[in-house]
C-alpha cells in the first residue's frame, strides 16, 4: 500500500520513523480513523475538526489546514484503489532523544497517514445486521477521554477483557455507576421509544457517529432524543442498546453480561436509526 509520512507519499515498506519519536516512547500524539467508501468519506469535516481540537489540547503544532488534510486524504484514497478504506491519520509530537517529559519546543510533529481495507458499508437490514454481545465493567481509563490520544492502552485493556470472553465490546460505567462509553464505541439505549445517550464530558470521546446520528434523529425524524446520564440499571433494562462508531455506524447489541436485550434481536428503532444514517451520512 501507499502511505503518507511527513510530506511524502511512499510504499509502506519505505516509511521509517525514529524510535525516539514521542508517539512511540510516550504515546504523545493524536489520531483519527475516517471511513471511506468508493472515494467518499463519512464525516470528514467533523473528523478533521476533532483532530485539530486534540492537537490544540496537547499543544502539538501541525500546520496542515483542513484543506491540506482533504487533499492529502484524497490522494491517499486514489493511490490505494478507492475501495472500502479506513483512513488512519496520526500526528505525534515528534522526535526527541532527550526523553524529557515536558513538551520540547524545538521539534516538529511527525505526520503519518495510511489506509486499510474495511468491510462494505453497514446496511439497515435486520437479517444481515451484526449482533453484538457485550460485557460491562468499571471504567478504569483516565479523565481526559475526550482527547483522541494515541495512548490507547486503557481502551485496549478494556477491549481485551471482552475479547478474552469471546465478546465484541466492553461497555464502561464510572465509579457512580453511570454509563460512559464502550472501549471503542459510544453507547445509546432506547426506552419506551426514547433514544438516550450520555452527554459529552471529559469521560467520553465526542464520537463523530454519535454526533451525526443525534443530528439526523433531531432533523429528520420525530423520534425523541435525550442526552443525559444513564445508569447501569437503565442499560440492563433497556428495550434496545446500540453501539456507534465510524466503522460500525449504528450497531445493535443483543446481549449484555449474558442476558438478552429485550427479545435478543435488533430493535425497530435500531432499524430506523441505521436507515437514517445510511441515507444522510454523506450529506454534511
Ligand atoms: N469512543 C471511543 C473510545 C473510540 O475509540 C471511538 C472510535 N473512534 C468512538 C467512541 C466512536 O467514535 P467515532 O464515531 O468518531 O468513530
């Protein structure tokens, strides 16, 4: 495959980064993953905006503008066949051999992008829908989960808890028992035809799929939507549970901690939500 590194496109084998890069030594960087189908990206502007916000939060200087990113990503897509691609963007603080914790002021960011093959676009079809089985756990990550840091070990360890049990995701609750998010997804529940998801905070990633879906539900449906704290009991008693992420779009959960969600099948509001998402996802 063809990748981008620090201003140049090259074969993946030729892309070399120093082990002194702070992305490697400290996890000191920001990343994004943007889905692209037949050359069209989903939520591109929002993903770039979140990337820029993360870089600003970490005071990483990167001079690429939204337009620069757009051109970079378009080139990357074309050079990799323009099929179903996940576009990975990564900016680390850069290379510094002194290994000081404080941000070095005299280094330049390492900018890397590559693509990987992803499944075809998710479909709004009950028969074909993936059925997710999840577990619950206490959220043991840090208190800056709104920053899309490359330091993903907290998320990786939670995901592994689920994977080790043959489950698809681990959904997390804070010390007070309120829902935060999944290890790589945002979480929604449905109760009595109301769609509910936790409000943005420093304990969850502001998911692009979450935001696009909320906007679509409010603009293009009469479904009632609430952003408010969700207790563990509400998740366990929900009529529907969904996971959202760029690759999954809206995914139905059929089992939580070994117990079926309602009748154990994707629900009717899930179908409507994924239909809306399929219809409007290229519009913003
Ligand atoms: N939460 C976490 C922790 C994630 O890693 C992801 C995937 N980026 C999400 C939520 C979903 O975000 P998005 O819809 O932007 O892919």
